[in-house]
């Protein structure tokens, strides 16, 4: 019921913020893939809390353990189960969450939907769940790189501060700064803004841009499972995401067809388009150009301020912000966006094997 | 392989633009639902071509026929098959499409993916396929209205011309004009712009806004199948869509958490939020407030102008626009957006029956 | 909700016995497959009623029409919709079914499950539904034959009369007689028995044996979707089926391991087994030997005799047999068993493409 | 790819015989269910090795740990992950399996399908995997018992030794003896036979009968997902199973319709059938009578004898039996059959909520 993603390269995740462990089963990873555990850990490290002054100071190690599906360093075709223990389970005072509904959190909706709720640290609705996606996404990346497909995301906007278009950036520089924006000047402004917001005990939203290079032509299924529809589904399933656009996106609505259409040409080796408003996808199927997209993240709901709310009995209460939280979620969202994109691409790469005789 | 949508209230569509027929099987419509055929036809009529001067002048009647699953006016629980014959199958000259790839169409990607292509009128990638969705969506609406859930979409932007926020509009007026914008003044400007673009033999994009009212609390599945992720998947699967946002959307990224959070209060009858940046969805689950979202449509790729392209042999060619096409797709997209939203909501309404003991 | 079968080579069927039409959408047939319509019709003709004195005398032509997914004789990768009109829809007196529950039919369970029931000719529970499977299965066969895989079924038992083991039979002779048993002597006894039962206004059960030759090694998914589990699922979904066994089957339970194990040897070209108690499947995966299985069909529930039953109000009533029905279902079940086996094999053949890098 | 089972009450399993752990994620268990851990352990104990002289002497404790989805003793609606550590992972000599293919095992087919194979103890194809099913099935049982549905299985045949029909047995006595046959006299013969076979360093097959009582009317989906088709799929997915039949089964093929049909009557409270050849299922849907079925298990492939085979290079080799294995699998299969039946019933119980308005 919503905890699985993907059809052939398929994952199922589990775990709450303060339970024994979180984890994922990957079912459908082709056999024979070398599983580089160092790479998986490095991806998890990019997501983990406590990386810098602009992320939460909470410390989680996010050490993973592969329980199955890998033998002598290679995938066997059997399901790969990965577990990440929750080390930070100390008993805290959660009475403010247990009885009350934090504004713009999932407390109220879970309570009504399920009638019972693991309120500790947000339970299943905690962003901690995304660590499982990052571990699975790392394996998807290992699979994709064999076909040359690379996936990079970066922070392209924080509040009003925007980075230049990705085509003018060197995406190898994303990890050079703590906000994960490859443009140094913009990054500095973003960091300053996040720091300012943090001191105001507030939070701020932003945008992560994803870029998929070297896609084969022909990935994506027509009609309901267009490549961008699956990407959108994947991204909108990440906590705090409010929007998704690809290629020309919302801006493209303002253009005329004569401006927006991407003319084809032959570069001598293959068929290309001169412009790429299509974002590498035409008719829901990849055309070999860069696939690029934006993912909008709202400001984190947990703020270090008092807010009005109601409790389970419907009585009005004041909810106070507690704990160590991110003032801005986008720097840590970068590897999550990449992971979800990798899972989508791996799934379609497998599906494409069945498209013609 | 991408032609089905939904888990419990599930549809599978078929059909090409110039084949014998298009249609849909709805599997999972609960038994006992009164199937109002007049309503289904009225929904199809909203989508059909040739409605006004700002839509294509192509004439299609889109008369449907129910082949199964309905007995004495009620659904029986068996799959409901609906067929719409393609009456306009006259033999045309498609050589310009058969051998060449129209810019920003699906010609090239289909050719590579499948190695064979029904090029007549775009084949499976034709927007004609959406008629099947509208028919199925009409039945989903009949199911939803029993729970009080209503779904309305309207044109909120054409090019640069924007309508006011939906909360200030009377959505009952959407059908009062040919562009389907409930604000008369805006509608007139939109119509004028589309007409101007049409005379320039060009096309233009726009935005459709959807509003779902009276949703029960508790619809949507956590993690990957959040309610807005399913809505996004549904919308991004519609031809020509480039983006999806809900609630505060992309604009929300610029706000602070203290501005964006929706405080809860008790209105005496039930728990409400004072603002609705959440767009009626928290943690991926409906909270009972209005669910609203924007869907971005690019300008139609078929323009009545010459464009550079390549043919199947990779030789550069000039492609000329032919036929009768929409200068702007959004007015006819309104019922499609509603249909897809209805399918998502019907599916989650059924799934919610299984969420607790 | 139960009207779809298959994961990659996937079908969804629709239609009631006395509705406008029955049919099927095949989603996932790879593009480029030559669709031999003559072959599809010949398969449908093997299933249709009125073929001989031992089948129902009801006449149905079962002429099919392809509505989509085929262009210039080849599959395009788009869903293939096939429709078979119900020509024999004349208004009959169904009051005996409408108000009462026929013993061992689906009348009672449908009534309780759905609260509404298309009682005409059994509605959705009519075996007429299997024509859609046969049409889809014919296309699956066209796909399989490209890999050399052949599928043959035959009647191996009627009542107590049993045919010899398949390995001693020439399966090309199955269509030589009306009972579809390739052993002439046995066939004559079977025909005589069915005729005798028919004159007694009674019915009788039997067994259909299926044989799949030239399977590639490696088809089938471990754990829940073992090849024989999918075959069993497919066969048990056919009307009137009561049991499924493969390889040594139920008899195999009486053997010792030392008798039952199939020793491997190398025949110079490939690895083979000396015996084949495994029925061509080990660990749920094909090993290249013949896959063979038995499908048990109960005697048809409709008999030309009076039976005690109850009506919708729970009052006891006498139900009388009416209409033209098969005294024994197995001869016409042969192409259905083949069709379902073909659908399973086609699905696993596509899935196997994703099993290793 | 075959490691998930169920649509709404859905499980995904992982784990190899000699990896770090095996386990399962249950996605779709309704919230609010009391999770009785003592009961889960007792079910696992029924399956574990080393229970008696007629099962393998291998010792595994099969202690489980719930990692997620349960809070304060109740299911929360989040996925329930259960892990069972593999404690018996000592490094053994597996060279006889690593290089050679054991007859009637999955060694050869896995090798061809995946190109890589975790040969230790059979890897993923080990029956150890069924412990995860039993844990999940225990939770399904806890869910079903709330609706009064009970599931009992027992050993009804070992070799040629058969127990009387279930209707003459007291199923509460199944656990009274080590072979799990509720008829004492038959049990003694079965035990003697298994012991004899064991001393011969051989193995023997048998049959497990399952009985589901107090099913609601209306469970099962028509056409492809008939209740018995899902049960058959579930049972045939258990290691070593060769056949499945329900109700009258294969024997029923010998009857006339007039003998086989189950006449309806009204017992004053509800509609019943006088006989139950239907096995509680009509048209694929439960009718409220007992659902009963037989599951055929072949003799265990591992025998303590030398057998001819080939190695990975295709050279002929002698494979010798090693280790501690079951001479007959059926006593330990009883809880597995029950678990799979419970998973099927739980899934259909949830699905039935969506069948009518």
C-alpha cells in the first residue's frame, strides 16, 4: 500500500524514525552486478544529518548492512535487503506530538487514516525513510552507469536566490560546497540566507534540479507511464515536495509552438535536437538529449517557534518547536532526488528490453 | 506496459487515432453504481474537437458504446468496456509523417523504441487517446459524487494571461465560455490571444487548475503513493503536460516555514486549517481541505509553418504543418484533467477501505 | 480486480455471455510481431461451440476484429484490442436463473458478492469469456514460436477412460478426432462415453494434459512466481477446473527420492536429465526438458435434469436444465489450456530478459 | 521479480539459507491489529528444523524481530518488517554444490538463469525462505480470526498411507503427534514409514490437506483471480510442491454432473449446500462452506546416496548426499500451507471491501 516503487527494478521500504531499523528490499536487480559497498555508503553519507552548519545537527551514522542478494560481491538476482539501524532511539519526550497535531505535518492525517500513530520523530512520515531510497538508488546508479547513464542533481534555488541554468554549470562541482550548488557565487548567497533563516528559528524552501545524461533513446512507456510521469511520481513521493516540471516546464506555457519546438538535425553520428525544451523526452519516451527537471521543496514544517494547533480531542493548543531540524531541506535532498531518478531510469531500462521482438 | 492506470479502480486503454476504434476497460468499478450514460456523453462532448473557433475544426462525434459490465443501468462489478469508434478514418496523405519526424512530436522516439510506427494521425501518441480517459473518468465521477467529492478544472493561464486564484472564482461558470475560464474578463483576453496565435499559424501553451472539494480525510498512501504523487503521475501522463504543482507549489519554495505552515483550528464540527498552502494534502494524505493543483501544458507541437527536421534515413528535410489542429490545447484539456483526477480519487477512496481494521 | 493476467505480456478481458461483445486488450506484446489473423481465427474455431455432436449445439461464429495495436500486419507495441461480438443475443426466458441459484454455478456467490447480477447466460461467469483468452493466447503463440517454443494440449482422460502417457503419443494427431485425444482407440471410447452421458441428460468431467516443448532454460521466477505456480494460477482460473499438477504430480508423492530424482547428463550439446519427473521445471525455473501438466475439469454443472435449490428469497425451488450445453467440457477446453499456457510462457520469456546484466 | 505475493495484504520476502538473515515486509496489514508476538513465535516453532526424529536434526532457533510497523503492540498501517537471523552460518564445505548440479535441485536452473549463484545451503532456493512466509502468515491469521476465519492444515498422506477424509477428523489433534496427522492410527503408520525411509537414506513424498472454515461468502475475484486460483498459486509456490486440487479435485473428474452438483438448501439461518464437492468455492468465489484442498509434495531431492550428475563444465560427476535433511517434508510443511492460505484469505478479505458500493 504505497511502500513499493518500480515494476521490474522494484523496491519496498520499511521503517520508522525511532523503530529498530529502516531498510529496503530491492527485487529485480539483474544478477551479476558488482555491488560497490563503498559507493553505497558514500551516497548515504551525502544524505545523512549533521553534515554542516546549515543542516540539522542531529547525528546519525546511517551505516548499512546488506542482508541478502549479494554473493562474492555480485548481485545474484535474489532480492537485496539492506538494513540501516536506528542508533539514535533514546527515549525522548514526545508528548507534544503524541497528543497534538503539528501544523503542516502528517500527524493529523495519519491519526484519522490509521486510528493509531507512531508519533516518535514522525514515525513512518519522517524523512528518515529516504535513507532507504538512497541506498537502493545507489545500486540503481551502479546498474545505469554500465549503460553510460549518469544522474546529477544540485540545488538551483533557495528562497529567491536562483542559480544559472544547468547548461552553464559544471555539475562536478556540486559537492564542493555545503549547499550543493555548483555555482560558487550563488552557493555563498544561499548559505548566507539559510544561516539567516536558521537564526530566525525559521525555515525556507528551495528547488533541486536533476540532470540525466546519456540516456538511451527509447526509455519510457507511452500513455500513463511516460518517462516524465514516472519521474514526477518519484519526485512527488519525496517528503516536502510541492511540484515537478521537466524541460521547459511551467515557463514553457508562455511560449509559442514556433519557439518551443525542438528541430531535429543529424550531427553525423545520430539524430539530435537543436534546442531541448522537450527536456530529453518526447511522447513520454527519451530521445537521447539531456533529461532535466526541477523539484520544488516547501520550507520544512518544523520551526523553532510557537504555533497554534489542536490536539486529538480537538482542543486548541500551542505547539512549540523542539529538537534539531534542517532550516532548509534542499542540500540533503540532492542525493534523494538522484536516487529516485536512478530508480526510475533503471526500471525503464529493464522494461525497454521487452519493447520489440 | 503503460496503458493501465490505477490499482483498485483500474483502467486500461487502447486505440490509435486512425484505427478502428479507441476505448477503455474499467476493472474495479464497484457493483451497484448507476451508470448515467447521458453524463458520460456530456463529458465526452466537452473534450471533443470542433467545439468552437479556438479549437480544432476537425469533427469527431465521439459517440461511445458500453460493451460490458453494466446491467439494467447499474455496474455489476464486471469490467466495463467502453468503445468509441473512429469515424474520421478517411485515407489521407501521411507521407510527410511516415518518413519524417515532426519536431517535438513522438515520431522519432516511437520509431526508435518500437521499430515500427502507426504514423496515421500520430497513432497511439495522438491526443485522441484521452477520450477513453474522459469516458472512464466520468464513471469515476459518478462513484465519487456519492461521497460528496466534486472535481472541477478550469483554464487559469494562457500564455502570459492569468486568471485570479481559484478561491475568488465561481467554478460553476467554467463552461460559460469557450476557453473554460470562469473569470469573464480573463476569458475574453485568453480567447483573443488564442485567436491571434491561430491567425499567426502558431500555437500557445497554458495552465489548467484542478480543484477537488469535499474529499474525505485519509485518502492517499504514504511514502511512494502520496495522493499528490498519484495526481502528478496522472497529470504528467496527459499529452503535452510539462509540469505539476499542488497547494503552494513552486511559489511555496520562496516562503518561510512560519508563513507556509497551515495552523489547525476546530471549527466546531471538524478540524480545519486556517490557510491551505498544503493544498489539502499533508504527509501525502488528504486532510479534508480543498485539493488544488496546476497542470502546465506546452504549446501544441503541430504548427502551420515549415520546420527543419530529419527523415528516417537521417537526411535533413522540411516538415510542413498540415491538417486541423488546436492553436491552444488547454480548453479541451479541462475535462481530461478532471477525468484523471477523478480516477485517482476513486482509486484511493477504494484503497482507504483497507487502511484500518 | 481479477480481469487481468500477466505482468509484461499482460491481458485484460471483458464481456458477458449476452452483452454486446466480449474481448481483450493485450498490453505488452513486443512490437514487430507479425499478426497472423488466419491463425487467430483457427484457434477461436477450435474453441467455438457447435463443432461436433459431443459439444453444445449452440452456434456462435466467434468472428474477431482487431481494433488497435496492429499496423500493416505487425504489432506496434501499442495495446492490441480484440473484440468478438455476441451475435446470439436473442431474448430468452432467463427467469429460472434470474430468481434462483443453479447448483454448482456462480449464481449465488455473484449475487452475494455484488448485490446485482447479469444472469443472462451466466453473465461474466460464462465460459464464453474464454474466447477472449484464446484470441490473446494465439498472439502469445505467435510470439513464442519465434523462440521455437510449442504448446500442445489434448484430452487425456474422460471419466474413467485414460489415454497413455503423452510421451507415447503423437501430439500432431490431437485434432484428428472430435474429442481431441491423439490416441485413436482411447478417443473412440471417450466419444462413446460422452455420447452416452449426453443421452442420460448428464455431464462428465475429464483431464486435459498440456505439453510445452523447446522451452529455453531459465524461465520462471523464484519463490512466489515459480513457472509452475504461474501455470497453475492460469489453469485454475479457467472455468470448471478443480486441480493442477505438473511433472510427477500427485503420483509423485508416492515415490522415494531415489526414484523421483532426475539425474543430469551431458548429451554432447547440452545438459539434460535422464528422467523428467521434474516436468521440465526445477526450483520454479525451466530446465529445457518438456514441461507437462494435467488440468482437472469437473463435470459441467448444467444438466438436463431437475435439481433442488433455493431462490433469492431463500425459498426452496426446483431448477430445471435448459438450453444447449456441453455434456463434457474437455474437448473444447484444449485450446483454452494451450492459450493460458502460451500467455504464461510469453510473460516469462519477456521477464527473463531482465534477469541478468 | 517473484518475491512478492498479494495485492492489498502484500508481502515481499528476502534472504538466503546462509546469508546474514531472512525476512519479510508485510505491506498492507490494516492498522489497529494486535500483533501477538508469542503467536508468531509459536507458528515459527512449528516450522523450524529439529523438532522430532522424523525431521532434520539441524538446529535453528528462528527467533524473529519486528523492525517496523508495530507500535505499542498494534499494527500502525506502516509496513511490518520481520527479520530472522541466520545463526547457523558456519563455514562449511560446499564445493560439491558449488561446482556440480544436484539432481532435482535448483542448482542448474539458477546457474543458467542468473550466471551467478549463492550455492551455500541452496541459497535463495532453500526452504529456509519459508520461515518468512510463516511469520507473515501468522499476522494474516491474527487478522482473519477477527472475522472468525480459521485455517488448519494436516498431513493427509505419506507415500501410500492415507488418512481418512478431513470431515471425519478432529483437526484440533493435528499437533498431538510429530507427523501432524490428526488420526492417531494413520499417524503411527506414517511415522514408521518415514523412519524406515530415513534409515534407507532415502526420502518420501506426501500430501498436506488444508481446511478453511467460516469464510465469509463473496471472497475471490472472478476470471483470473478466482479464490482457488490464488490458493493454487500460493501453494505451488512452496518448495517441492507438485500439485494442487480443491473440493472434489482430480477425483471429481470421474463423476457425473448429477453426482457432483451441490444442491442448495436453506438451513433457516443461511443458504447452504447439502454436499460440498465445490470445496466452498463457486465461480471462483467463496460460498461459506468449508474450503478444502490438497497440496502434493514430492520426496525431498536431497538423499544420502550417490547420484550421477554433471558439473558446471558439463563433465559427468558423482554427487553425494551430505548434511542433515528431512526424510519427508510434509510434517514441517503444514504451517507453511496454513500461512500461504492465510495470506490469500487476508488479501481477498481486504479486496472484498471494494466489490460493491
